[in-house]
């Protein structure tokens, strides 16, 4: 079930008999967390958002008691300022959004933030830490990007991995004819000066060799890792905080 499609009374019905045989409560609300930011000349602004949504859409079929929450599509993308189209609410506001969302979901068994954008990591970590101190059940998960074994440039942004993911999710949005290698950047430099001074195209990595089949393999790995993380963390507590 998608939370946005349900009525409050339908959600209440789910909560009426919430405890499974293993002692867990339902539902857990999965919130896709993406971005609206440049992804080079060949990938759409919504790349991170679509990746997070795809992972969530597949994960809900692999375990019980999950509900799809609303997507956060404009987040902390300040490092991509200077590229037309990029939108950002900044790290401080992003932190507050996550905290307030977590607080507002006391009716649920817990909330899982499925993050598709590395720039959100610090805001999510800080916000989740705050919510944990308040006794709330929240989990932040991000895909573990594979490392290149051939010594090639780091695939930080709009490189082979993200291009392959998008070819698997929606190849019609990939301008593959415009895909070209970017730069091998140091992440500390990116944090200091932003992406555009380092890579005028916005690409950090090399999209060469990207394919939909490879992207589907990445997604399968990410989804399995998310489901494993949820099952290992899933709260066993039949009493809502609120």
C-alpha cells in the first residue's frame, strides 16, 4: 500500500491488529529520499529520486509489513549549485524535515529513509541520531556503491553506475549519445568548492560501458541489502510511542 493512496481509516485498520507472530508491528513506512540536481548532460535531474523509488518499489514485495511513504525529491544538493535546474533546501533544513517526519509517524511501527543521494548523508545521520535519542524507531539506508577494480576513476556522480541504473529503470530518459567521461575528483575538494569548478559537465566518473542489464544487477543487490537491513533492525515493540 502507498500511504498517499490510503485513507486514515484504512491506515487505522492496519494498526488495529498490528502484532505479527514474531512480535513485530506494522506498518513500517519506507520514504524514498532523492534529489533534484544535475546529473551531467545525459541523465535527468530526478536520477537519485528514481533510483530510491525503484529500490523501494521492489523491496516491498520481498518482506511483509511495508508501506510506501511520500518521496522527498528536493533535498540537500548545495554542492551542485551553479548548474541550471538544481534545487536544494540545504543540510540544515533537510535535517529538520527528517526529524519532523520521524516525529509525525509515531502511529507507525517505524520509518525507513531510503536514500539515493550522497549529499543527504550528514543530514540524515544527524536527524536519525536525534530521533533515536527521542526513542523513535527510524532507520536510514543508502546503497553501497561498488568500487572499480581496474583503477579507473571513482564513480561518484553520473558515471557508469548511475547511468546503468537509469538504463534499467527508464532508458528513455537517458541521453546516451551525450554520455562522456568526466573527472576523477577528490570528495574533500568537492565539499570545499562544489562540483562545477571541478567538473564543468557535472560528471564525476566515466559512464562508458553502462548497460541496463548491469543496472538491474545493481538494483537487485541494493534491494536485497535494504531488505536484509530492515529485517535485522525491525522493531519488536507493540506499543506506539504516541
